[in-house]
C-alpha cells in the first residue's frame, strides 16, 4: 500500500517476517528508506504460571527478533539513509507492572533496551532510533483481558465512555504519518516516548 505524506511516497510492505529468509529478501527489494516503523506485534494474555512454551517463543520471535533482524538486514544493505528514522513500537507494560503480561512486557523491555543501544551505533550516520511506548489502547482484546483479570481501571474508563473521551488524541492516516511527521518526530536518538 502506498501513501503520499508531505510530498513523499510512503509504502507499507506485508510479509511473514517470522520466515528467517524474509528480512534479507525485503532489504534487497526495497529502495532507499527515510524511515521504518516496526509496528507488528503479538500479545499473549496469561499469568506467567499458565504461559506455554509456544507462547513464549512466538512472543520473542514476533515482538523482539523480527524487528531486530529486519533492521539488521536493512542496515547491512545500506537501505536506511542518513537522517532517517527507525521507530519501534514498545509498550508501557515494559515500565510498569501489568498483571497477565509478564512475557509480553519482557519482550517490549528488551526491545527498548536494544533500541537505545542501536541508537548509539547508528547516530554517527545521523539515523535516529526511538521507541514509542503506548499505554493501553481501548480494543476488544484489551477489554477481554481486563474482564478476565478483573481490572477496575478498565471499568472506570468504560464508565467515562472510554480512554479517549477525557484526552482526545489526533488521528493520523497511517502508521507512517505518525512515525515520520516532522511535527511529531523528535530529534533525540534512543528516547522512548510514552
């Protein structure tokens, strides 16, 4: 899918990045990139004692290994230009305790730590690396998890008409618009934005 944002062409690529060959293949197919937003991710809501080995492996593969392997391939191929941006989508759960998401929170905390280190590695090329750590987003999945865990904060948000009623946020056309809008994109490498 392609968009035009501030006079630039932006393209999203759909691929199964859990395939070990995919990152290198994508890096060879794309042209020069001014930015990459790693927004794919999975969650497995379960208390740690009930988490399965398969859920651990899937969480780590999709939330941590996939974005790092793709970034590695893009950097090796020289696809991300100087002055470009790499944005990882983290989670507030990497910073605060949230019941039922121990394994998920661990993947997002590891991603944030790796992003800070990567920022130091690529800063000499003028490439910025940031992690955006959103809080809970009102979705059916979040509501189901809150109901399962008996989250009273979710009930208070629902009573007020949802999270966005008290603090209306600006909507954007695409993930790329959010990640690379010159008015929203900070200039500090390795920072996490909550």
